[in-house]
């Protein structure tokens, strides 16, 4: 069947619009990348557009030669892995339980969970709680307080609700316990939503800096986001080797810190993308 003129025009316009959206999305990040490799004078003069001008690696050397940077990078990996594991456990268990319509008090627990999305204890009570628990300068101050996202839990709950009840009924007839049903039947069929939750929580944990900034004062325990934040603000303990080097660092430090922070996420994201789209669509709309 031959396409009509109107449909051909639509395809052309649609392609142009999508290309413009891609350019508008990719260009800002690409500009940051080329700035991180450009010279001080070129950035200040606004000459950096698509390619590096006055190629240099001084800022990267300045950051990567500091041993504290690698210690903080290791801390970020540990906090991200542990925090994501805790978050995934809490989200999965709460979502699975509240997805069962026969649960006594189900509406109350869901309502209580949703209530926490709009009302919180506040910064000072949270600080006093962390201090009273003895979690200051510990990993738990970073990974536990924000471990459960109710928004993510509701998405996962909808995903569990979309599964056929016959699956669990057959398992119950075979003598399976609720825990066995969850581990052996539900979770193996929930890879798309689990991958989505891992991506959400891991990216959030990787980029998080305020909790560590608030509850930690030992720079050896900082995540890399706090290190880079302090570097931008000039509060890092690393010292430039010369005045020229310090001048070079100050001009494109923001670009370098953005690249170093986002790079691991860009590497991991393509492997989770197919699960991400699947999980969001299935978990957000119950058929």
C-alpha cells in the first residue's frame, strides 16, 4: 500500500523533530566533555563548541593523582552496592505484601506509606536520630535513611498485582510457603522491574552527596560526589603543584567533575535499558 502525501510529510517532520530533540539532549553533555579537555583561555573566551580547543589533561591529572579521590571512589562503589541491596530488599518485600488483596489492614499500610511521601520528620530530627543511633561517620548514615522509595514501591506493587493469581495458587497446592513463592516464582518472573529498581536506586546512591556531607566529617569516608563537590568549592585537601596548574584546574574543574561522576552511569545504563523500558511500562499500568 502506497503512503499518502500527508503521511510522507508527517514522517519527514517527525524525523526532523526527533533529530532536533536528540541534538538538544546530547549537545550539552558533549559540550561539557570537550570543555574538560580544553584550555583555560579557550573556555573563558567561549571558543569551545564541538571539539576541544587547546587540548590539556592538567585537571584530570590534578584529580586522579590525589589518593583521596580513589579512596572516595571506592567508598561510592561500596555505598552504592550496599545501599541498592538494602533498598531493593525493602522495596520488594513491602511491594509484594501490599499487592495481596487479602492482607489484613492492606489499605492502612498503603495509606501510611503514601503519607510519608508528603510529610517527613525534617532535617533536624533526622540528624538527631542518626546521632542517637551512633551512625555518624558510618556507612549506615548514607545507605539506610533514604533506602525505601514509596514511589518505586508503588510501581513494583502494580507489577506484582498484574501477575496471574493462578501462579501462586498452584504453588500453594504444591505446599510452597509465601517465602518460597516469592523467591522461586515471583522474583524470577520480575527481572524487568527488578532491573528498573536497581537502576533507579543505584543512580540515586551514586549521585547522593548531602547525607554524607551532613553526617560525615572524615574525608576518608566521603563518597566521590562529596570529594568533587569540595573540589569545586576549593575545600579539598589536595594541593596544586604550581600556580599555573591551579589556574588551569579552576577554569574547567566543573566540566571534569561532571564527566568523572556520570561516566560509570553511562557505562552501566545501556545494559539495563531494555529492562528499564519494560519494567516501567508494566509496573506503571495495570492491565
